[in-house]
C-alpha cells in the first residue's frame, strides 16, 4: 500500500462517516459504504483489499482487549449463565435453522452446514461499535449481547475442527495434524496468555513506568495486545479471543487505565480501517453474476436468523423490545465467517464460486445491519417509560452517594480520601507515580496508574460518569490543565481542586470550579492559632484572631477577583467573574443534617496516610 492508498482511505472515512452520522445511519455503515466505493470492484482506487483486511483485523483485536479490561474476572464469572446458556442456545438454534434453509434449496449438507454456521457468527466489530455509540455496553442488555459474542468467538474453534473432520470424511482434504495436537496447542496458548497476564506483565510495567518513558510504555501496551493475539492464533484460536483474555487478566492491574488510554487511538483507527476493508472486499462481479443466490441468501438468512434469535431471547424471558432489538443487531454474518469460509475453501469443501457467494452474503448483511437497527429502533420499538413510584424497592433519587475520581494521591489526597472512605463513598484514584502506587497498596489503597492531564486517561478513568473529580496534584500547571479538560469535555462534572497559592486560586475561580482551597491555608491558620495559645492568649481570643485573618484574606481575594490586579496580571482574559471569598465554594443544596454528618465523619476518620 502506497501513500496514495492511505490518502484515499482517510479521505473516504472523513467524508462518509460524518455524512452517514448526520443521516442517523451510524459510522459503521459509513465506513462500509466508503469501502465499497473505493474498492477494487467499484472505482478501483485500492486493488488489494485482502491485504488491508489482514492489517485492519488488529482493530477488532484491540477493541476486544479494551472490552476485556472492563470485564473483570468476577464480572465475567457472573455472566457464565448468559455465555454458556443464552449464547450456546442462540448459536445452536440459529445454526440448525439456517442449515435447514440451505438444505431446502438443494445445497450439499456439508456446504449448507458450514455456510450456515459462518453466518451464525455475528460481527463482533459491528455489534460492539453500535453498542459503544449508544453507550449500552455496560447496560444489562449490552452485557447479554457481549456474552453471546463471547460464546460465538469461542465457537470458531470447534467449527474449524468440524471443517477438518468433514474434509477428511469426504476425502477432499490432505492429511493434517491429529485432533489431539490441535487441542493441545489451543490449551497451551490459553495457559501461556494466562500465566503472562497473571504474573509477568505487572512487574514489567512497573519497571517500564519508572525507567522506560512514554514511548516505551506505548510500545509495551501494543506488545501486550498483539502478543496475546499472536499466541492464540498459533494455537488455532481467535486472535480477538486472545486479546480479550489478556484484557480480562489485566482488568485488576494498576496500569489498566493507562493501557486503555494507550491502545484506544489505535483501536479507533484500525477498527475504521477494518470496516473500510470489509466494504472493499465485496465482490460486485459475483453479486451481479449470481444475484439471485446472493440477494435470496441475504434476505432468507437474515430473516430466519432474526426469527431464531427472537425466539431464543423470549425463551430466556427477555422482553419483546429487547428481543426485537437483539434480533436486529445480531441478524448478520461476521468477520469470523471469512475465517471459516477460508478454511472450508482450503480444505476443499467449498469451491471458489461458493466461497465468493457466501462471502458476499455476509458482507451485504453487515452493510444492511446499521439500516435494519435504525428502522427497528425508530419504528418498531416503543420508548421505555419507567415509573419509579410503581417499582418495588426503588425510591426516588435522594441523598445519593456520589461517585468520586481522585487525581493525584500525595499527602493531601491521602487525607482527603479518608472521610470519603469512612462513609463508603465509591472512590477511584489515579496517580502516575509508581512508587506512590506501591506504597499506597501496602496501606490498603487501590490506586491506578495514569496521567490525569491526558484526556484519553480521564475518559478511561471514568471521568465522564463521575459525579465529582478531586484534583489533588502537586503542580498548579498540571491542575490547570486537568480543570481545562474537564470543563471542556465533562461540563456537568463537579470539580474540587487543590490550589497552590493565591494566583492559582484566582485562576480556579475564573475557571468556575465548585470548590478550591490553598493547600497550606487552613493548616497554617490552625498552626498559628496554637502558637497564640502557647504564648498565653486564651483560646477564645486566639480563635477570634484567626477568624479575623480568614475574613481579611477573603476580602483581599474578592478585591483581586473584581479589581484591576487580576486583569493586570492577565488572569481574567475578558471573562466575567463573580466575587467569591476564599475558600471558594459554589452554593450547595445539602441540608444542615448532611453537613453535620460530614463533620462527624471527619472526626471519625482512620489515620491511613502512606507518606
């Protein structure tokens, strides 16, 4: 592929994807349609679509790795019934139905079975991208969809073995390795990835974080993904399954957020390239020459598969709307069909024409899936109305526990976190100091590795879902960068920020944070109060003096915010600022009772500083 091909691919994506999104058809269909247009069977701007497809498959691999990072072992174990119950039932039921369709049209049994099972394996890339765009991956419906996809990924292994067995039985295959050897290689590959993920990767990443540098950490993240995929492919398994397993094993790692942030840009680009290459692979000559088989196969296979999916969903007690939506989403073939059909062609079960027809059926079904899902969601699904009052055991939102993300875990944040933990507030913590993370672990804190001044790390750390972000980093310029990113990308998230000095306080007021306090202000006042008492002043006079100092400081800050000092130092940048005393607090709606609870919590926090 030369530079001109790269320009053509990027131009097609830049033009098609925004257009299709504007039309409400989604980015996947935009990529697929653009691939068809620039492919070898249309305008011919790119001739070797298969070579690009092999590279672009890494996008699917990286996507599954990121999904694995979100799927912790306990969570995966909780989905075992959906994976091996719902998933297996859907694969077997749809496989039998589609095989029956092939036999009804006079297709040879072995060919009908392989063609049907290839179509049963839905497109992980299409479905996961669609769920991701809808923000539904972590919903109960999304988790059931992920479970089915996992079972389908696992199913490719026995299906490839079935191809080899059928080829041997029918006398069309050359002698291959014995079945025990194939199974042994698969088990060895899984064991190798498991051991490396469990015992080797975390120590290696700790050393790289200390001595390797940013580019080495990035290379190591890519090595983890591609290495796991390669190991699985050597064992005859799905590369995507290898990446998923690696992600699951690293889901509890302190480097999880950093890994996700490093891999995600490559995932996005390569996944788009994958959809482009799938579109380019559509052989329009075959579609024209055998259009009856292709069009009939697409229509019949999608209808029959959708009916089977709907029936199984209802059998497993899914509601009508969920079953209908799942049927629309899964009623297509997927990328693993190309692997299965390629193996059948190599083994002699398929001839070139049969393989081309089945491949065209799968690609066209992938092209149609975004359109079908849009039609179903717009015209067949009723909008869900939730009546909270009618639901047992569910109250209206009242005094909900906030989800808090803490960025930076030095001495300041260690103290800040204690009242939150004392009240069982759901807290996530990130820091980029490896030694600090290790020390915090010794004191019972779970701290993730990540640079909070990077937008991708903030996204991976859950900033979009957090109620409140506590910026507790040491350096004011880093805190300013984090505040700028959060205000731009997550404007509804509340910001509590540790300020370095008065100048930093002024910048934070201008930025509109909910609360800030100079890191030494209150401790210095308390220190001064104790000095006064030790010098012989009574406690009442000392407290009154400290309150007067606090009031005068607030007045000076108000003058700086509203007066010429701020503008003269270039801190205002033309934005209006409301006079606010230090420490700056936006009006809150909490009751006095809640404030008293918070005060009680502060009196009762454990001493857990790590430094």
